[in-house]
């Protein structure tokens, strides 16, 4: 995409701002993956457009949800050292690319505890170098199917039934995909349809949403966990959750793509799938909340073992064998509120490394950590300053494949001087008005795609977001 295309996308975003009913009391930093709006939690008079916010509240009383968002991200990359490059390399020349996503959420309450949610989305734009060249890619809004023209699709269409098991009620968790009414503290939730695995799993408070928090892929979720998704980040399946405020157990089964990093899901859903399970513990230290989550996943896809792929035949990496192979994945994700203003997070993620990664990114071991500080101390309580870092490693099989000139779906320079990949991100997100935020960010990629011969790479970003 040419740099000249940037003003058009920016203009579309800015023109949308005055048309949206924006609740004032809800903090935009919800931490939900792909936040598709902002749940109404405050009085309409605190909104940017009170009459429209009041209309949203009245519609919800009648059993309807209407919410939405628009996020524009501009990223520019400085030139960097690169003695050679391959088909999946980050291009060394200075460049700039942008993405724009818009979502309109429509929800209908069917009966007590039951709802149907549809997310209609329009996206356009590209990531740097068409979203290749770093396993910890810097823009969580960019995917491999970028487009110059606006592209419409439906990322979510699902049914959800919540069954209360206790009379003790608690406030809604500000999920924009839920009605904002109180929920039973102990409950079972059943979700079925099309959605993102990350809508349910690894919901880290401080690092889980590229639209409101860190943008780097490896800071949105466990970088080494090959989460089920098509090339846009969504899938089909079902999940069952039990939670009581102190503990949660979640499980689900999801479809996987037919081909590596593919858009189309495998039609043999009983043969190719991913099963996920998560056990979570929540606590309070005084008034400071914390959580830890242990997530296990087993993927059964048409992935190849490393010894079966010819590094000189790049097409063999994408050629699906006739049989299915299992990959085991684990993530441990934790977050802790340290003070009223400061929170910290960390993740450890792993997969067995015997086969290709099939869906998310190309990383086999990863550790990430960071912190988030709100701006109350400088009289900006709705602003956020975040600093996070991720170190990623690869298995011996993947290393030998890349050293021999192999090309993956997101990494591959034709050669490799192996080192761990290290990505660090710093951002400041400022609230401009109720439901309107702007963020400036900087990322440093050291050894991009595990190659010490290339980089380091400096990436600068501007993010504009509005949500209602």
C-alpha cells in the first residue's frame, strides 16, 4: 500500500467520530481481544453525545445491543542493516503501512440468559512487508490477507447461554459482546458459533487487545501457543465455562484451517480440530486483583514434521500431507494489580516444536512480561502508559529448516545466523474524549525472525480509536 493511501483511511476514521454514541464512564482500555465496542457503564449525560447514549441504554432494556468501534493504525519502520533477505523477510528499506478496522455489533436477548451476537466488520490495509519478517509481528490488527479496498466479512456470529448457579450477583465484566446486566457470581456459560478463541481464553487484564493495549502479536497472547484461527484470527466451535469469582474452568473445541495459515477451515471437522482447556485462579490482595491461567491445547491438523519438509522446495511447506498430526501447546498467563495505578503481567508459552506451527505465528518457546501505569498521578486517569517485552525461541527442527534456506509463512530469510528474537513495545494511550483515544508507540525488534544478521528494527506507530 502506498503512503498516499494513509490520509484516506484517516479521514474515514475521523469523519466517523461525531456520528457515534460514546459512553463517558466506560474506560476504553477494556483489555478484551479485538474489543468491538465499549459497554455502557455510566450515565448517558457523561457521554460525548448524551442523547444517542441514552438511546443505546433504552435499546438494551428492550433486549438489543448496538455497539461498534473504528481503529486506525499507522506504523512506520526505519531502515536497518540487512546483508541478505528472503521471501518472508521484513524489507530493510524505510516504509510505512496502515490498517483500518470497523465493527458493528448487533445483539439480541432471546430468553433469560440467552443471546445471539453478530459482528459485521469492514477492514482494509496492510502490515509492514505484508505482515511477514518477524514472529512477534508489530501490528495485531494486520493479517496476511490485507486489501487496498475496504473488505467486508463477519468475524463473529454466535449463540451464548449463561446459566446462573447462585443468588449472589456481581456486576457485568464490561465485555462489549455481552449485555451489561449483573450476572450470577457462580455460573455456566455455553458459547457456540463463529468467534475468536481469544474472546474466551487467555483474557489477560493488561495485555490482550491490540486495539486498546499492546499491539505486538506476542503481547496479545502466548506467542508459542498455536491458537486455532483462520488467517484473519477467527474460527468456529463451541466453549463451556464455569466460574464463581475465585476459580474458572473453560474448555472448548474449534475448527482449524485446511492449509497452513489458510483462510478456509478444514471440512473434516472431526479429524482436524483444536481442543482447549484452561484452569484459572482469581484473588485479591487487599483491594488489588490478580489472576493466573494455565491453558493447554492439542491441535490436530495436516501439519508436517520438520524432517518431511524440503527447505529447497518452498511449496512443500504449504503442501498438506494426507495424514493429521497432533501438536501440544501450553501457556501460563498471569496479571496482578500492584497499586491503584500500576499493574503487571507475564506469560510463559510453549509448544512441542516437532511440527510446523499452523495458525498463529512461528515461535516455539516464549516469555513475555511488562507493566501498565494509568495517568492518575499526572491528572490523566484515563490515559495509559505501557511497557512490555517478549523473547521468543525456536525448536531445533525449525532452526535447521531456516538455516538450510527454508521459508515459513511469516519467517524465512534464506539463511540464518540464529539468535532468540526479542521484541519490546512502549506505548502511551491518551483519552481525547469519551470513547475517543489516540496512542503513540515505539517497538524495537532485535534479531527479527531469529536472525542476528538483520536489524535491529525501530518501528513507530500512531493508533486512533473510537468506540461506542
